[in-house]
C-alpha cells in the first residue's frame, strides 16, 4: 500500500511584486497543470474526515490554500472555479477593520460569496504577529489568546461561521502558540518558502520542526517528504508550498511537485 501524499499550495492572492510575481495568467498556468494531471481540490473538512474517520478522499486530492483577505482572491477564485476547484482562505481580521476595507481587502459579502461557492474559511489571527518573537513578551500567551479569540469572534459575527482550522503567521512558530491552537482548532498549517523556520525565538530547519528526516533538497527547500500532507503529518504542523518562491514558481518545478505526490518516491519525480 502506498502512502497518500497530498500536495498543498499557498499564496497571498495574485501579485506582480517580488522576484517571483504571480500574475493571474501565471496562476492559471499552475492551476491548469493541476487540472491536467487530474487533481481534485479538497478542503479541511474532507481532510479531517479522512484523517480522523477514515472517510475516503477523492482521487488525487490537493489543497489550494490562501492567506489574507486581499481583493485579488476574487481573481484566484475565477481561475480555480474555471477548473472546478475551490480554495481554503485563512483570514487575518485586522485588515478587514482598517482603511483598506473593500479596496485592498475583499468585503465581508465577497468573502461570504467565496464561502458560498465552496471555499473553506480558516483563522489567521487579527494583527498577524510574528509568533516566534511574540513569546519573549507574551510568555503565557495571553496576547496570543486574544488574537485567536478576537479573530474567531469577528468571523462568527461577520460570516456566521466558527473557524476550525488555523494558519500560523509567516514562517514563525512557537510552542505556546501551538498549545493554544491545539485547544481551539483541528489543524495548524505552516508555510514553506525555503528550508528554514523560526521557532520559540530560534532559527530551526523546517524538517526538524516537523520531524522529517533527511537532508534539505538542492532547490533550497526541505526534504521532499516534508512538502506533502500524509496520514502521519502532525495535525498542527501541516505544510504548504508557497507559489511565489523558487521551490514551485516555475511551471516545471510545480509540475514536479505535483507528480511527486503520485510517484512511489517523491524525490524521483523530477521532470
Ligand atoms: Zn499571513
């Protein structure tokens, strides 16, 4: 029996910024590869049903994750829905209460529309603190607790839903944050942009944080085995692969990542 490996992508909407811009067209190219290879998008409810209750997933499952309620998420939705896919959006609620509401961010109605269209909504704090650095001034996690409770309360008030899943902020993690997240949510999701992470104020290899053995790969990222969700991946240390970085921005690299989910050995799937 082969191990099911679920690829999971992450981005902050479309963006022309940075060394690895993600235009609508580029995003559509990557999403088209997932469609061509026969993947089916799933959400965290399906992931939980599979992991906790043994409910079968559709063939070749993939998670398309997105952080931040930015307006370009509407474009991502158009691209995904054209292929029959839906995403998982993790909302930090602070920007929804700021000056950019409705211009830089979506409106609550628009987020509700995504939810209606099959998108799954998760929590991502209020002010988006660096969780690794927050430990030093908030050792008991009281400020963090406020971040989680307030985010959840706002999502409940505005969307009528209680988030069950959480995305950690940036590449920052703390054991206090994980404890708080475990008390509140089903899953905690991390973010891979390279091989390194920050945990409890220290630098750490991502692979070490998630307990995956082996050397980092030549592309600068963690071992291939750390890049997919499996039945064994710690529920509060799920991976996600950023599209706007060297690891999966090029169509060939992205295709290799997806094919790695289908191969018996993910490291052998390079195209
Ligand atoms: Zn974020």
